[in-house]
């Protein structure tokens, strides 16, 4: 289920969905349930234009290894395609294949207020975590606004932590429009209410930076080893327990049908002889993860063996995305007196 946030007139006229993903390494379950699954399901459920970009410009604020960045971009594209993104229904492309977003970024920066960036929570959080600030990191919300506005996007599927960035994009569009007329279409956030926060193996929010994540395509012994790390206590199987207090059930809820999940919960509540222990729950979780992503793992292997197919899809997506961005850039140029 999705929920539009902020009434900005996005429902008037044709809808265009847009979202981006940072190529920050191997995508984990938190990425899948928090964003990727929504990105893949929306085009089939909502007939409209859908644009999804791999944010390699954004990645430069922290990435310093060019070969690693290239590999991460390709891995991100393969992940989306393997999990089911249909290039016929959604446009997948590299952010850097559309240089017009940089021109739009500058135009937005010339009319936007500095206070918008000074109030950006994500910048403050990254600095507090010890990330060395740079100009690009500070201007990140302006580039993100350009990404959104370049394609006349109306709805932006994001997690709750990104809503402020959408609000900044709305404000930057309004500032430019107030000076030069109605050039940019103001977007709305589209927030998923399901599994917006997936726990890590230690119970915190799943994150690569916390070292508590589980790669989507993990399988076999590495998968069993990872799931074996999910935090539990020392209570024996026969002791009755409240499932709500067990981290394992947070994971099982992601994969099991409601009826089966309730059956496991009832058996754990009841306890006694024959009640399932943590080992049984972990084995069921391993089987569920293997089953859920088996087709995607097979598709991923095919894509890894055919890099030309991935290049073709990204290039085709870039041509379509760039045509939209050029039209928006030219409209903005004419409005402010350039060209």
C-alpha cells in the first residue's frame, strides 16, 4: 500500500513516477523491502511513465574508487533487472548519462534559498556520523531536486527518511516558478507503509554501514551462516515465549503467508514438548529466503553472463530519459533568458 504525501496537484493530469538508488554496493533485504520491491511492482500496477535511475553522480560525494563505482553501478542495474524490473514498463538508466540534470541543478540553485540546505537533516546526520563534509554533499538536495524535476515527475516513491528531500524539491520548483513562471511541475512523495524499516541481524535498522545486512542473493552456506547470526536468547524451546519480542519473527513476517506465520507464533506462545526452538525458526527462514529469490538468482546469473544486454537496457533507458530532460532544460533556459 502506498500513501501520497503533500497535496501538490500531482493527481492532475498524467502521472510520472521517478525514484533513484545509490550504487552503494550489494543490495540487502532492507533495500528490497524498503524500496526495490515497490519500484518493481509499481509499473505493473500503475500504468504510467516510470523512471528509475542509478545515482552515480550522487555517489561521487563519498566514492573515490572509479573501478568500484563502475562495478557498483552495474551490480545495481543487474539487481533491479534480476528481481523483475521490466524495461518495457519502466525506464532504467544511469544518472550520469543525462548531463542536463547538472544544468537544471544550477538553475535551481540560482533562485533557491540557502536556508533550505542549511536545514537538511541528512547532511547533518552524515556529518555527525563522521563523514567529512564537501560541497557536493551540501548541494546533494539540489541535485536530487533536479533529478526529480527534469522528467516532470509527479510522484516519487521514497522511504520516510527521504520525504524532506521531496519537500526541498517542491520548494526549489516553487522558487524558480515564482520568478520565471510555471516551468517545473511540483512532485509529491509516495511513501510505502509496508516494511519501511527492516531489522538488521542485530535488531538495529539493516544497513551495510552497520555490518548487519543480508544480501538479497545470498544462498547456501553463506546464507545459513548469516541467518545464524540473528540475535536470540538462551531460553529453551519448551519455554513459552511472546513472539512479539523475538527478532526472528520480524524476519519471518517478511516471507511467510499470514496463516503460516500465525501457526509458528501460536506454537511458540504455547511452548511445551515439541515446541519449535530458534534453530527451527532459522531453518524455516533460510528455506523461505532461498525460495523467494531463487528465480532472481537464476536471472542474475544470466545477466552476468550477458553484459551487452545490461548495457543495451541502460543505453535505451538513457535515450528516453535524456529526451525528457532536454525538453525540461530547454523550457527552463527559455524562461530565464538563456539561448
